[in-house]
């Protein structure tokens, strides 16, 4: 089976890393899709975000990384993927993900959505919170990969 795990990953967190490790043993191939939306303002470029993913997941050999600005279902269709994997941390995530899964099912009836619950160790970590904490020069060790920690240190040292 082939899975697609989409996200903006701005930046990747240890919660993302944990989920990707967990799903990598369940699927033949996991395509990690770095989404680029004109509606969002990003801290890191698409190329930086892909680089962070590659560095953080270099121990896995069945992961492929992609950039896209289109619909996830269209990308999944091109890859002949069986499932879109989404992680949720809390009930508030569930409502959004349920609506998205239903829309995706409407657009691509054969494509399934699989929900993976965040490891309780990381269920409070979000990219948005990480960026805010980094902007105040607070310690993020253990919440984000070291490569992202370095990038934040360089960005906020200026």
C-alpha cells in the first residue's frame, strides 16, 4: 500500500517525525507532501522544509518527499496512493480533519483517510507554537529536530 502524508511542515516537529516513523512500517511507500499554499505565510522556504524533512528522516528508506501547491487528492491520484494519513493531537484537530476527509472522499471516492493519534509525548506541539516560542528565544530541544533548531538559531540571531 502507498500512503501520502501531507502538511506544510513549517517547520517539521518531533510529532511529525514520530508519526512518519510509525506509518513507515505500515506502508510500502510513504510520500511526504510539503504543501505550498498562497493563503499562508511561511517562515521557511519550501526547499528548506523539504531539507529539514530529509535530514530528520534520513534513517528511513521508504519515504519520498514532494512539493505541491495543488490538491492532495490529485497528487495522491497521480501516485496511485491508497490512503492519505493525517495526524491529530486533540478534539479540535478532529473536526477539521473530519471535514477534510469527507471532502476528499467526495473528490476521490476510492481514496481513504487514515487518522493517526499523536504520541502523548508530542500532542501539545504544533508548528505554530514552535515558531512563537522560537521567536522568544526559548528552548525547543526535544520538540523539533536539531536541523530545525539550528535554522531557528540562525534566523533569530540576526
